[in-house]
C-alpha cells in the first residue's frame, strides 16, 4: 500500500471516529463548501461522506428558490436545514451564493449583496455561539486548471449534468469572480467562523487537506492528534494581510 | 354611535387599508405580541385580524418544541414562519419565551437565556434590514388586574382552555416575572426594533392603542394620518431611564 | 338571556369540553370548511375557535401555491399541516379547491380535476383509518343571498379585503359552480368521510348547526348528549338520492 | 477496458441521459430502495448518483421520527420530500420500515402494521397516477452472505458507523424478516408500482441490474434501448406464483 493510500485510510477512519463522537455527544456541525465552478466540491463531498452514516449526515444542495422563497428572508430556506443533535450538514454551495455567482451575474441587487455581507458575521456568530460547529472551506483553483476542467466537462458525456449556462463565462469573468471572492473572504472571515482556503488544483491533495481540517476542527483531540500536519503551502487560513505562502489564485 | 364605536370602526378600516397597501407593494411585517398570562394577547389578536385577509395574515402560536426541535438552533422553528411578500405574521408569544417563562420556571439554562438576550438584537436587526417591518408589543397589566383575571379564568368554564399549570405561579412569582421582563426589555429594546409597552388593564383601550400603533408603523402615511394620537399615559415606547408617565407594573 | 344566547353559550362550552377531551386523549381532528364565496366560512371559523386553545387549534388558509409547489404532488402542501396529537386543524378552503374554483375558472386541466375526484376517497380514507377524525362541511347559500352579500362586500369598506377578482363571476357562473359542487359532493361523499351540508342563508343558525355537528362528531358522548338535536331542515347529511327535506341551492 | 468496465460506463452514461431528459420534460421520479441490513443499499445509491446532478437528485434517509412526528399521519414526514419537476428522489429505506424492521422488532403495533399494508397500494397509486414515476427495489441477499458482511462490519473500523443495535438480531431473526418481507411484497406488489427484486449477493452485478432497471423504466426509449437485457436469474419482477428462476432468499 502506498503512503498516500495508507494515509487516506487513516483519514477516513478519523472521519468515522469523528462522527461516532458527535453521535455520542449530540454535537452538531455545518460544513460550508464553496469555490468556483469545477473547483471540486462534489467530489470532495463524496470523499468526505464515503463511510459516514446516511442518517446523521445530510448534504444540502438547494435548487433555485421558488417565487415564494425569493420574497422571504434570504437565510430562511437555509435555516430549515440546520443540524439537530448528532448531525453533520454539508452545504454544497450555501448562503454564499449571494456573494459570488449572484454578484458576478447580477442575480440580485447590489444593495441585497451589500446587506448580505453585512449580515453574515452576525448570522454565523449566532450559530456558532449556540454550539454548532461551523467550518467554511474555499476550494481554490487556478485559471489554467479551471480551463482544462471546463474543457473536459464539455467533452466528457459523463460530466454532461455538470455543464451549466454559467460555465461559458467562468473564464471570461475570471477577474470578476476573483474580486467577488476577495470581498467575500475579507468581509466574512471572522474569528468564530474563519474561512479555510484549500489549494485545489491537485484534487487528491485538496481532499486530504479538507479531511485533515475537518478532523482537527470537529474530531476529539485524540483522533485529531493522529492526523498528519497539513502542508502549509496547500492549506492555509485566510489572512487579511499579505499571504507569503498562501496566495489565492488570481 | 358612541365616540369609541366610531373610532373603533375607523381603526378597523385603517387596518384594512394597511393590508391592501401591503398586498399591493409586497411589504412584509411581523408583529410580536408578548405579555404576562392574562395580559390580553389572544383577544387583541382577534380584534386586529377581524377584517384582515385570511390568506395574507398568519397567526403563529407554536406548540411545545419536539425533542428534535429542542436540539436545533433556537430560532429555527420560528424562522420557518417568517412572512413572504404581502404577508402579515403575528406571533402569539414568540422567541421571547426564552426571556420570560423559561427564565422564571427554569425551562432552559441560564447560559441559554444569556445567549438568547445577546443574540436577539442581531437576529432582529437582520430581519428589519432585509426589509421586514417588525413590531414588538408588550401588553402590561397590574398585579391586581391579573389576580382578577386569573380568578375569572378559574371560575368561567368558557375559559377552561386558557388555564395552564403556570397560572398558579403567575401571582406568586410576580416579582420574578417583573425582573425577567425588565431584563428582556432593557436588553432587546433596539432602535431598529423597539419595544412598545401598552397598558393593558383596560382591554378596550389597550386594543385601540395597539391598532393605532400598527397603523402609525405599518400603514401608508395617509392612512396613519387619520389615526388619533394615542394618549401618552397608555401607550409609550420603552425607555431605559426613569419613566415618569410610563411606569411598568411592578 | 334569550334562548339563543343561552344555547350559544352551551355550544361554546361544549367546544371547550371537546378540546379538553382531545388534549387529554391525544385525539386529532380535521375540519374542512367549503362553500361558495360569501357562504360564511371565515365567520364560522371565528365562532368555532372563539374559546379554543391557540396552541392546539390551527386554522390553515393556504396562499396560492408557489411555482415549485405547483409541480409537486397536489396534496403535498396540505399534508404538511395535518394534525399532531391533541390538535384540531381547520382548513378554510382545502384540497377541494381543485373540484370547485379550479373547475369553474379553468385553473387546472380537466384531467387533473378528474384525477383529483378519483383520488380523494382513498386519500381521506387513509387519514380517517389512521385515527384522524375528518369532518367535511359545505355551507350552502342561495343565489339571492349571495347577491346581497356580494353587494354589501362591494360597498362596505371594512370588507374590502374579502373582495376578489372572482366575486365578479360568482353570480354569472352560478350554475357552473352548482354543477361543480354537485359533482364534488356526489364523488367524495364517502362513509368514512361524509359531507355535511349546512343551510347558510341564516348565518347565526348555520353557525349553531356547525357547532352542533362538531360536538356530535368530535366530542365525548356525555358532551354531545347535551347538544340540542339539529333541526332537519337546516342541517342534513348529503344524500345521493332525492332530498325531500334537504335540497341544495340551485 | 474489460467488458464489465465498458458496460458500467455505458450504464452511467445512460443515467446521465436519463436525468437530462427528466430535467427537460419536468418529469419526477421516486426510487424506493429496501432490503435487509447489509443488502447494499448505500453502495448502490452511491453508484447510481455518481454522475447525477446534485441539485436535481435528493437522497432521503430520514432519522428516527421526533415525538411530534410519531403522533402525525404515518406518511406525513415522507410526503414532505416528494419530488418537484425534474427531480429524482431516492429513499434509502422508506415508508416500508413499518412493514419490515418495525414488524420484526415490535416498534409499532400489529394494528398499525396492518393499516400500513392496507394503505400502501392506494397511497402509491395516487403518486403514480399524478405522474410521478415510482420504482421500488428490493435488494435480496442470502443468509450466508449477510453473515459474512455483518462479520466484516464488526471487524472493519471503516464500517463502524454502519453497525447498529439491530445487526445483532439480523441473523437470529432471519426467518422473521423473511416472513415480513414476503408479506410486504405480497401485499404491496401492484401493477402501478411493482416490486423489482434484485439478487444482491454479488454487489457489482446487483448494481448493474439496478441501473439497467432504472434506465428501462425512467429513461427515454432510445436510451433504454442501448441497455443490455438483464439476466433473468438475477433481476426479476416479483411474482406471487412459484418463482422458478427467481426464488428469494429464505
């Protein structure tokens, strides 16, 4: 067995122990998974949930809001899915749509987007202070890598359902997405719910780093202790100041 | 027709116009109605909703939380009932249970209660800044009046369903309820969502004052303008400082 | 106190006892209230719920379905409101919209309407056999009475929120509504969930008869026994055969 | 590439085309996946959903009902998850709990279980006749295979979250589960929603057969036509009469 394979087994085992501990204690956790198109959100979630309990784990990927939902409080349809005791809820895209895809494509008004950025810190602080663990992960890919993945999507019929109308503009509007991302990270990186940025050009490495971070954050100390330290050039907490080792893709 | 009857008709008509304007503009409003046992919440709501549209008005009186709900984010089950476009939602008791009945009777922990008081201003500010009008009303009765009403409840078989196990302690724990109320008002009276305290020993006067306040807050200017100015000794905004004209019942 | 006033008090007291018994036993009940525009549904519900517990009673008056709901199973949004233990749920208009207003105004397809009539008996039988009491009430008014009430609605500003775009056609399409009602009653009057038709030209009498019927159906025997026998010319179970005493308004 | 690998790719591609067609037409589908412990439900779902859209596919694995849900209509909490236009909903265990695990372990009363078996045909017929495709799959394993899988579960720490208190009795109560299964299949195998039983001792073969069946049932004719005919000894529709080729495990 290769070193990587052995480590992956150890990480999966760590996730299992993490969820056993959560079930025993009634702990609740939310994982918010964000990133540009093709950053690897779906695949990462599949890897994370591979051995988890289907009853205590929920992956939430909401469809477009209905006309009625659109007129309600923005967070309302997300709140309906928050975890009960012992549950892990993974949001595959989340309330942060309003700070990313909606900004770049004009799906909401600038006033709504500004309101969102102002609201998020308070909203998330409430969840965390109520005892819910909240992990926010940004999968970061480079422009070149995205170009290749989009091309593979277009040509691989098995990926046909991943193709969306927005793919066409992901590269053209790369800089707009970058600006939106930076505004989002800057405004919503708070002590109680920091963003963790994961370099995602290398899928396997990215997934390992995501799992390592989940274990260090959500698992009991003795489980987390077994997890190898993440390599600093791949996983880093978002920093407002200059990031020598952790530049995000521009 | 007496003066009061004429004014009541005018107030009811104002409510109708208010809701017509809300439906036309897609406005959304929440009314939170709180007060001690027998303060007159149910009766006030009946009067307010008398001529309103049953489709655009929802009265929410949640039963005890289920075991699952008890393990979720405290606000979650209330958020599910927030208004869509054109809707008026009246909470007959609300999230403020945690600052009143739960405090006095130990239904939650002091830490949860402290957390609640810290969370409310941020939670409500989000709702208001998202464009939802939020009116918070405290119906204030005196100890003597409550004693009489509790006695009538006990002896009037038509009021049998209003009798609860907590009635027995409402008078004995009067001072505890007073302290809880004062802590609640002090901590959650915020500019974006102020408490309005209404003297409620006189039911009819209290109801008129509630409706006046709703019209002045939620109705278009031309409708509100027709509403008589409320008498200051009955209706007053909560004030942190000494209230010469507006002392709450001790 | 007049005879009527005395009887009304007795009926209200019966409702209180009925709900006390339901709360004690964990019984569940649904009341479906249907009838033409202006038949008196809102007012009847106000009278029925006058002294009932706001926590154990829910009045459900659903707004128009959202685009998403429209694509779901027709009964889905109603099922969400079915009663838990001890609860009484009153539907102010119900799933029967599909057999009335939708038929006359073409809001759904003839195939959907036919499907609905075929589904209802099975759907309701399931609810009843699961232990939920189901009372279906049709408030029946005459064409002349409806004409007068529509006229009062148009001219009384307090009734402005009751005016709907459909009022205009209620009289013109009177015969279409009659035909839809007859098809609905004929197809969905089943032993487990019979329709009870209540003559509603006289509002007070109609309300008394509704309450009498609720007590005879939902209250313990000793409570029901105190209720005066309903006058046969006013309240009658729907009969497929010729109705000598109980002709519905044509 | 082996023959099996090539066929698996073709099947996955078929699923992608199936969902594209569903999204385009607004079709809705439910897949109910049942089977004894360790029959392979979770793994099958992972394979089926591998390339499907996360927004249009929902896997529903409900936790234990809350105390409030337990007092509601049995189907109520499942109905909340029925599909909207374009959606595929996969129930990982479903309402059939009441006919299997609840029967063997006494989690509900015999009367409730009898009621359930009587209700299911009507309930499912309504869904199907409303235009929702309903596929019911029973994964059938032998006693020996289950024994081996349970043993692997007990010893493989990666499978720790799959271990449940009920595993211990799965073998001891094998015959009771067999009897419950036979009663369930016999009573709920209806023309509009037939059971398809899939031999599942060979996991890979079982998954291929499941996907083949989904394609033949839910995909457009031209997609289904490309799917190889299933081998009759592995996949068979449930038959009341003697099953020469399709004996279920006893």
